[in-house]
């Protein structure tokens, strides 16, 4: 039996066939406890028990409720990583001098970003820092992904995503993603269609930024991902540690940041900062 106790964070994922997932727990000194391969427990009983303690992942204060996946309310209000512009990059206000943490912004937002097409629950557009490829796609449970545009800032990526989102979805239907493997999509063909439809928008944006800031990607290959799943749930039942502090079941699979149990699905990332004990047989 394996007994892991600590502060819960999102699972680490390594690209493999299938994807390899590792529990990520921190001890009282914020040191990562030895990662444990989750794939090993497929088909076996697994329990996640919430101790009742929650710690802000930024200031380390004990709290009763988390905001923005792991933060206390004051940190969620003051940290740039929790600002609305992270969810909506097109609203970036760095140039107005109102960024909550300008140095953080320079390091995290003014770096190469990728606009991509993915297939998680159907065709969608998204963006991510180039350094987060392919982690971002795996966290979304994508079975296919294709980089289509490279830019030099999150703001630029956001403007382009907004334009493409008028044509296709920018959301993942998490219930559909956890219900079955989606049918393959010809992402390259979709990319070419989108390029034609947004060509005038791209030209306008290119005129606003430095030459070469927006790079159309036509030679990238489609990346594919397979997840460790024995059986998809016939009905997706969402489990919550807030409502049920002791959750247990047979582990049928892992996809995105979800554990697929025979009793329901548990999004571990949602409960970042919660002190838990994970028991496996």
C-alpha cells in the first residue's frame, strides 16, 4: 500500500505512449515529495482524503477557501498571475503601466507564445507559452494538437486567438472530453482554412508590431496523445473534496488533470493547496 500525504498540486505529466502522470505533493517545507507514478494504479482502489487544511500556494497562510486554483483572496487580488488578463490576454494593460507585477510580466508574458489548434472535445483554438508545449495540451486532455502561429508576447497571442475564436470554439467541453476519444480532425486542413479567413486581420496586426513578431507556421507536424484509460465513464459524475472529503473508487484512467474513478471524476488541479492523503493498494 502507498500512503502519500501533503499539499496537493496539479499532476506532473510526461509525454509518452500513454502519457505518464505523477502525483505532486509538497511537504511542510514546500519541498516536493518523491513523485509517484499514477499509471501504476490503474484498475486498483484509490482514495483521496482531504484533511480539512488548506494553504495558499503563494503566501503559505492557512485559509478556508481558495481562489484562482490555490491562492488566498489577497494574493488573488495582488498577483499578476491571477489577473484577468491571464485568462483574457487581449486585455493586457502592461503598456498602460498598470501591471500588478511588471517584472513578472516581462518574464512570463513577453516571451514567445504559440497559438494552436487542438482536439480535446472537438476543434478548438488556444494559446500557451512556447515553453509549455506540450504540457498545456496534455493538461487539456487533447488527443491532437497543432501549432499554427508563433508570436513574441501573450498580448499578441490573445489578439489572434480572439480573431480565430470568432470562427471556432476556444473552450473545451470537459464532460465530453472525459466521455470518449474524439474523432480525429484534419488539423492542417482546418489551419489552412483559418489562415485564409483571418489573413486581413493578421495583416492589420502585423502593422502594429515589429516585423517578424507574428510568424505563420506551415511546416509543423500534428502532435498526438494517448491517455492511460481502461474505461471511460458511462456518465460523468463530478466529485468534489469540498462536498466529500473522502473520495475513493477504482482508478479507471487519467486524462487532463482528472482521475477517472468508477465512482466519478476528480479534477486534482481544482484542489491545489488542499492537504490530502492519497491511499493506493
